[in-house]
C-alpha cells in the first residue's frame, strides 16, 4: 500500500464553511471519534483509491470515506458496549468463562463529557488542523 498518497486535510478543511466544520465536529463527537481516527481511516482507503477518486478528494470523503468511517465507528462502539456489558457481568459476580460478550445486551457507554464538550473538543482539533498547526 502506498501510504505517501494522502488527502491534504488542511486544504480540505479550508474549503469547508464554518457551518460545515461544525457539522463535521458534531458528527464525529456523536460517533465518539477523534479527528485522527477520521483522517487516518480515510487516508488509508484513499491511498488505494482509483485515480478518478484521487482527483476529487472532497467527493471521495463525502461519498466513500464518511460512510466507511461510520461503519468503523459503529463497530468500535459495539465492541466497547459489549465489553462494558461483560465487565458489568464480572462486577456482578460472574466468573470468567460463565458468560461471553456476545451473549450480553450491550451496555450504554458512560458519559465522560457532555456532547457539547465533545463537539467543542473536536471542533478545536479541526480548527488546529485547518490552520496547519
């Protein structure tokens, strides 16, 4: 895989309006994703994309990258929820081997920050990336 081919994230973010930046930050925060996860996943797939997609990074991100990141976020969240359910079972007295994570209903993840704080943190990261710092 040629990892030297990547999206110019600074340029991409410069072309987003402030409203679009906020929407992206809100989406990433709602999916419990960091900016680095978003960019890393898309860059990996972009490196393998056809030349047609490489000429159109914004279209690639919107039509191919974001759905892929959404699937990743769903799997990541599902894994974390199942792991939390397994840990809850152990804390309730179950022994290792008594239950499997797949047998348990997913537990909601604990809220360490409010959604507004997560959005602000992600937006700050996007702004830093936009400015190139």
